[in-house]
């Protein structure tokens, strides 16, 4: 099952990540707490992120760092992940859009296009 955010183009197959996204990005505190605190060994000290895997916690904690090693050469955009920078350049500066062949929907991510087709056209 895939979870699509109705406020932005966020999509995940992980229910916990979906609800965490709603709380953190859209400040929706009415969302039921779906965390598995009793099963999670590692918790971020700066937000409510939890995981059972230490490498995932370390990767997550980078988002709280002021260090953003990847700088766009076209604008002031900075990020902590090279993949984010590549997506930024393609979608903002190269105006790369992936169109749906069945309607006028376009997106910058292949995973969003696949989810769109699945949930809109393959009902």
C-alpha cells in the first residue's frame, strides 16, 4: 500500500513515515501517534523520529545539521544530499516534468507518476 500526502507530493509505502511527515511538514498534531516507541531502539534527540536501525538514525540526523555540502551552481539552493541537488536542478532549472499519458498531470518524480496512475487511473 502507498500513502500519498494530500497537501504536497510526498509519497511513501511506510505508514509510520506518512504520519510522521504529516506531523513534521504540515504541523498536523491531530494525527494519531503511530510511532512504535516500544519497538524503536533509536530516537532522534531533536524531533520525534524513531527507528530500529542506527544507520537510519544517523542519516536522518543530517537534516538537522547546518552543514549542507551540496550547493546549486544556478541559485542559492543548498542541501545535505547529492540526490536532492540533482532533483532540484532537473525540476527547477531544467524544468523536467514527467507527464501522465492519460491526463494533464505532470510531476518531477517517477514514483509520484506511478502512484498517480495507480490511484487515479487504475481504480
